[in-house]
C-alpha cells in the first residue's frame, strides 16, 4: 500500500532523503522514528503529494504520486504535524466538507472513532489543541481511505484521548487499513506499532518487527543506531 523506490529529495546542497527503499503492506501499523531532521516529515509530505522526489518513485495504494497525484490522494488520509482547519466551521460541518470533496464517508463513525461526538457542533475555534488534532484525524479517516499517514498526530492529546485514538488506529489496521505513524515518542510506537522504521540523516537505518526487539529494545536500538550514524 506504500512503496518508495530509490527515493531521494534534495534542497540545493542539502540532502533531506537519500535513496530510500520502503514497502508497507495492507493492514500494517508502522512507526516511523528518527532524530530531528532525519527526513521523516519529508517522506510523509512526498506520500501526500506535497513534495515530489528529486529521484525515485512514490506509490500510495498502487498509484504513482507523480504520475497521478489526484488518484494517489484519493487513497490517502493525512494528518500533518500542524493541521490546518476552518475555525468558523464546526467539526461536523468540516467533516461534511471533506465528505463532499472526497465523494463519500461516514461522519458519525468518524466522530465516534475519535471521541468527538459530544463536541461535534461546537466551532473549531473553541477547541483545544487535542480536540483540533482529533478533528484532523476524523477528517483523515472519514472516507475510509486504504492508507492513513500521521505526522506527530498524538501530540497534545490527554491520556484518555490518546488511548482512545491508539485503539482506533489498531481497529483501522484490523480492517485492513495501512497506518504509518511518525512520532518522537518511542512509547507510542511500542504500544501500537507492529513494525518500526528508523531514519537517520535521510536514510533507513533500521526496519524491524516490534516483536523481535524485546523489552526496552526500541530505545536501545534507537540510541545505538544514532551513535553508529554519528560515528560514521
């Protein structure tokens, strides 16, 4: 459902992503981790079609993002690190807009999934940061796209809301939806992901099943790979 082949992204002399190969199948929950500036957000923006690779190919749901950007976007639900919402709409009205643009969706299910039902008819401008993130997540999943990409989407959520969203993400994967979650919080990856991919300096330096890492294995692996890339 997600495939990057030989992907490179260059800004002037700066290499943000350096020839990445990555394949993620249907129903997988993958955590994407790495230091600040590792290239995580650049990868996600290329999946969303906000950036095009300098070299290589990016496919979402079997669709080439460069060749058919509109077709690829139909396959993708995306929550950026700083989601842009319409402050003078309610969450329900915002989801109605998303459903109209995407050609269908289940608003009530999205509100229930994210726990927004009781606040769905309040203006978004009145929402806390956590409620705004839940609104963005509801918009990403309302049309049940086969791929959901989340960039630090759990930031600002209180513990009960975070637990609810994590359970919702696991339920999506159980239904065959692919979830790629970028986060700095290793504990989140340990709790929800079945697989972890680590970037360092624009390259994939680890691609492991969580079950193979064991207790405290993710933090140990992260620190070890950071040290190795710094030494190299």
